[in-house]
C-alpha cells in the first residue's frame, strides 16, 4: 500500500485492519503498528498522529509548531543592534526567532544562536575565510548560500566588524529587490 502526502509517497503495508481515511488524504494507519509515517501534518497545522486520534475519533487537533533553535545571548543581540543602527535603510525583522536586517527585502546580516552571520559575494567570502569565517549552517547539513559566520576575533574588533557589515549591506543593496507576493486574500479579490 502507498501513502501519498503531497508530493511525497510513503510505502507501507498495514499490519492490521484498523486504518482510517482522512479527507483529501490516502489511507493512514492509526493502530500504532509502526507501519505508517511517524508524523503527518497538513499545511494548516493539523496533526494526524495517532495520539490525536483515539479509536473511532477522526477529528484532527491543531498543534503549535515549536522552535528548538538556541537563543542568542543578550550581549550578541546588543552588539548586532549597535552595529546595524548606523545603517539608515536597514530594515529589522526576525528570522529563526532572532534579529536580522534586510535591505530591499534581501537579508544581509543576522544573529543565530551564538553567532552573527553576513551575506557576502564569493570574493569577499573567500577573503573573510582568511580571518576564520565559516559557512552559515543553521541546521546540520543545511548551508545557506552566500552567508558566512563572523569569527569571534572580528566580533571583538568593532572597526573590522563594521567594515564587513558595510560590505554585506552594499552587496545585498545591489541585489534586485524582492517583490512581496500577494496573499491568498488579495488574490481572491
């Protein structure tokens, strides 16, 4: 038997006859035999796990997504805010639950966990690597292209940090502005 969830197909063979049908979804095993995927949720945030479906109950419960990202220190956030403050056209926004700065809709700097990261062109990234910069990887194996983590020595040298942030800002400002996509409500009008 195949379980189709969006573009993904999960093969499994039910080991018992107790499986339910969710509207707009294929058959999903709720008996807990371990032959269905462990976690299924749709785009609206409904969780279709067995724990939310006692036998005979087919009403999904709403679950709240939680972030397991480590929080940055107050000192790092203060340092980031002080270095971004002199840039007048920088727009503050949160990404990963941490402060970041944007220009023309393009992110150019931010804080994540215990690091500050910058968006730089290839030649600048290579030059910054000589100071100890490394690629920005918010999740293991998920490197964000064009972003590097500022090395600790540069964080302590304010003049050098400001120079790299200015390079990052200049690069992001030269990129084409991001156009805001219309929301579903705006499309319906």
